[in-house]
C-alpha cells in the first residue's frame, strides 16, 4: 500500500472475534433489616407490635440498598406516635430501640442522624459543620400490619471535594492547608423537611492539609458543608510551599443538599514562569452513600442500550501503578423506549471478575439516540499490580444509579478490554516520539526508505530526576497477541499473504541523563535489517495488523529490555492549548512506519 495507512482502519480490521456482552456487574444485595422486638422473649406474647426501622439512602430505593456504612454504635433519633427523640442504635446487624414503642395505627415516623439525647425540638436540630458529621433526616410510615418504618434518609448537607493536581509544577508541592472561606458553620435543621436555618456569620473551615502533591497518588480533600443557592463569596485557599493561592467559586455555582461537588485545581505549569493555580469545571453527582465515600450503585440498563468498542487504546502502552493512563471508547446509543437522547455521565472502572477494584472520576457525555460518539479520560491508576478488565459505566442526568453497556460493538471482545497493571517504577517514560522533520502523528503510517537510513526522534520523561544510564533501541514488530490491550492485540486471520510475526531491531543509541534533568531528547538512526513483504488480502490488497515501531529501554548493568510507556500528564494541563483529538495524537508510545514499497 503506497499511500498512508490509517490507524482506524488497521484497528477495525483487527477486531475479528464474535461480539458478546460484558459480564454483568452485580447489583447490590444488602442484608434485610427487620424490626426487632427488644422485649424479653420469655414473656408471653401479648399480641402487641412494636416499632422497628430500616434506614435506606435516597436515590437508592430501586436497588433496595440498605446503608452499609452504618457502623456499630451509630444512633438515630426517631419520633413516632407522640414519642420524641427515641434512640435507635445499630449493633452491627440490627437497629435496636432504647424503649418499646407500640404501633396501634397508621402513623408517620421521622428520624435524624446523629442522635443527641438533649434534643427536644425536632424542628430545630443544631447543625455544626466543624464536626463533619453526615447530618441526615428522613420520613417513613408504619401500620399494625407493617410496623417497620422504611426511613428514606436524605443528606441535609453537601459534600465538596477538592483535588489539586501538580502537573508540571516544579516546587515540592507541600500542601499545608486547604481552607474554605465564606461558608456557614452553624444552622438549625427541621427534621420533617430538612430545611436549614443558618446561624451566625460566614467563616472559615480548614478541610485538610499536611500532604505532598503527587498526581500518581492524588489526595481528595473532602468537606461536608452547608448547601448554598449561590457560591458568591465562597473561596478555596490552598497554602502550597509557603504561598497562598485563592480560588473564588463562580457565583453561579449551587450546592444542593445530597449532592457531591468536585473541584479540580491545577497547578499551572511552566518551568521558568510564575506559578499559579487554575481550575476545571465542577463535577456534580448524587451523594448516594453515608459519609465521605464514593460507592457505585448499579441498575439494569433498561431501555438505554449502549454499545461500546475501544478508542484511543488500539495499541496502548504499559500501565503502571501510581501513574496516569488515557482510556477511551466509542459508543453507539439506542433508546428503545423512544427518541430520548442520552445526557449524563460515564466513568471507567477496573474489574477483577465481577469485583470493582478501582473507579475513576466521572465525566459528562451526550449522545443522540441512534448516534455514535467517542470519549477519552485521563485516569490515575492506583490498583495493585495485576491484570484487570476495563469497564465503562453510565449514569443518566437526574439519576443516582449506574448501568453497564448493553453489549460490545464492531466485533469488540473481552480481550481488547484487558489491561496489565505493572508495579510502580522509576524507569523513564516517553514524552514524545516522531519521525525526524515530521509533525507528531500517531494516526498515519510514515513511509520510510526500504534500504536507507531514517531517524526517529524521541523525548524521555524522567519524573524521578535521578541520574540514568542505559540504551534505547527501536523495535519494528508485528505480533498476534490478544493477552492484554496494554500491548498489541490482534488475531491472526485466514487466507492472507505474507502473514506472519516479526521483531526487527532498527537501531539503538545510548542514554546518559544527569541527575536533576526532567526531560532528555534523543535520536536513533534506523534501517530495516530485513526486507519484509506487506501482509495483505490477496484479493483486495488491504493489509491488517500494521507493524509498529516501539522504543525499549535497558538500564546500564541490566540484561532486561523494558517497553517505554507514555507520559501524558502535560496533555491534561490547562495550559495545553490543543484539542481533545490533538491530545490523543500524542498519547501513544509507538510510531507507524512502513517501507515505501508497500
């Protein structure tokens, strides 16, 4: 093939396995919380029935999900039938009342958390955010036939998260304090409605600090705060390396009760310029768990039929614990219930069988009914080393539950979604790879001389800034390996010409990086050692499983060659001016090169 070959065509041609659905994610099956009669079991049965409770979280009713985060000793204050502020304590299995409350008729039951024996006015429960308690309120009903009150507990407050990303900031990144300013610290709550009446003037609340910025192991500073109708006057102050950086929240931002709001603050890059912070838009999702947690709740996909296939990861790069990874997917959406488009969120999770081992930050997506689209996300991987299946989950706006795709598309299969996570390493990574005098491009195959030299230019990223000596070699390789998408997945086809595997070394060079050097640029002179024929279809002439040039690194004194992974952190800095598609052009650790004769 004498013209440039397109990556998309190569990838699509590789997908030959039959389509099958993903393994289902398990719906939560919580223990049933039955009311328990605290009376003496040896006493005769009087025929009376007594009040019991079964607290559940709002927006989790369809899944019947009992709050699993309650711990032994947690206590709710319950009001029913004229009895006010009855303590119900969780013993690790059941909720037990301090005294028996007989149920004689249909009646409402209200409750709040956390319990305080001194409270007598259920319309004015004191709220103090400095305690960081997850204040909750809820209502239910009971009757003689159903004496157990299913209390739908709602969060009275909002959960706000702050993530600070170091990016290319060259300082130590020591965060002494993350402080909210202009927030209400006290209020009173009406248990029957959850309405909050602020008390006093706005003040400051220190949410966290005493940690070092590390994008490989990010810290989310969480604070349970008062809901606001406008964020005007609210600030986030970050004290980093002895300096204060203050971010004023947009006045248009609203914090509703029972919602989680995530703000990402990026340290602006620049090695010889003033350091500052910038932000990305606020993420919003339901607060569907108790306290400061992020638990995924699943539902059946219903009429929301989403089909997915890999995107941006066709030939990927190694995944390491404590580093970022670009994952992407194409989706095709079909709402079987009508013409409704999809608007909501997606998120990546790593799975070991049916178990979610790691979940990543949700991001907004939109897709028309009957249309297709593609998305990518930069995720920090912290899972322990192992091989996992990458899954994509979806959630519609206005809902709290997530659902898995209905199936795979375009002959995608489980093998293309498997990723090997390797142990953390100080080995250098690739910042850039391209053909000399060519623009960085990973979607096109570069034609190079069959029998003459050409140069591959690369930049190494040395995050550890340690002195390093070794050798880099260029390997032009074609292989059928569907073991993991971290490598080069492809399945061998039938009835093709010149269809075989190879690993040809094209050239090498020495690497000598001094201590303290962050980036190191090198060049390798390359030449094909063997004249290979183009693997192709004998009728159409179309090829597949396009060979790829990879860089491998061997540390001085070692005999082991390691595939150089990609360092993409800079692409997700707010200072990077490129589009999302431009970012993806640089998010690979390989180069397509083919002989001109092809």
